C-alpha cells in the first residue's frame, strides 16, 4: 500500500532536498528533512590533522578513533557534531568517517566502489532519525546505520564497515600515542567548543519518526550493537556495567569477547582470534529502530 501511495505522488513529491526518491527502498514517510539543506552541514575532504601533543582536547572529550592500515586517527565529536562526515584516507585506503549526533553513531566505512574512490556529503535528510549520506558521483542516498544505499543508481549496494571506537581522548591517546587528530582548522567558521545538541542526550524525546519504538530502557541509553550475518545483538552499557569484563558470548557460530570500561562508557568486541569486529555505540532507540529483531544482552541478576 505504501509503495502504491508513493508511486501515485506527483513527480515533485518524489524529490526531497533535490534528491530523486523515485526508487527509494525504505518507507517514504520515515525519510525526513532534518532542517539544513543539502550540504548545509558541510562534510570535510582533504582534512588537516595535528599530533597528539598539538591537540587542544580535554581528557574526557569524546572522539571516534579509527586504527586501520597501520594508521591511527582521532575525530573529536566537538568537530563531528558540525560536519558529520570526513572523507579521509588511511595510507592508500579511502575511508569515510561518519557521525550522526541524533543517534550517537560513529561509523567508519571503506569508501570505494568498483575500484573508484567515493566521496560523501551530508544530504540534509534523515531516515529513522539517522543521517542519510550521499555520494557525489551517483547522488545515491546511503543509510549510515543501515549500511547500504537506499535510493539512486546504487540502491541496494552495501557499505563495508570498519572497526572504530567511541571513547575519550585520554583513552584513545593512551592506546595510540602516535595518533593523528582531526584539526579544528577545517576552513569553516564554527564554534567547536559549543555543543549544538546540548540537552538532547538526557531527553526522552526522539526528534523524528522511527519505524519501531524501543521500550525497556531510556531511549538514549547507550548500547554497543553488532551484526554478524543476519543476527543483531545489543549490549546496553547499564547491563555491561553489572557484568564481568571481559565477557565471553556466543553469537551465531562465533565466540565473541566483549571488553567494556564502565568508567569510560566504551567497549569493543573481538572475535576468537582477538581481532576487533565492527560494532557501534548507539542510542538504544536508534539501534532498535533499524533492528527490531535484535537480541538483547542482560546481565545475570
């Protein structure tokens, strides 16, 4: 019914922020304008970095840390709040580092399709209250948490997630003393010490419609979410705080080790060989909106 209704819409209604939604693969009513126009939130390309010693960060400032291809980099949320996407490279590997302040989701992806590097911008659109990226070449829209294109010529194409860590600057710089740090010298005039989302984390309100409303926890409870094959599991930090760390779990046919630091509200998930697996620290409402069939970890009572 929803698809038939959408196809019956006049042509102009199948465009939003100047994007063609004619072959949209997700529920149209859940695609919303977030406020800024296309590129109103400017993604960063050819970003500049400073050393750990030069970084003007406080120990408790949050960063998205990515270590890949022998290179470690930190992306302060103070900057990511204002730009959401950094088109970067780790050696010769193109990587898109993304952050959705509404979902608290920092995720890194390989940025290559059929051998060609992809550059991403901020569409100004949201799906399930989560940022929709767009690639400059095909202008397809990509769901960050959904990890695939949802419209345009590349609809259905998956994104390959890389491990990343949402943690404090003190923690990341101790793990990787040689880390590079995204510079606030971005070429844009922004007050990077001001949080434009102040108060949002503690509110029960979700600003945009989502397909499935989560229950059982505060909507902004943070969870570590992981997907292996068709199986999704969420580890609420309030539950992990009551469990022993490291925690050994079975998910599908894999044995996982969950390392969690309750003081830093951060954690990572390793496979049986000790390799870090891609996961994401997210608000509970956002993880559930995309994965209503998620398994849920509960600490022994």
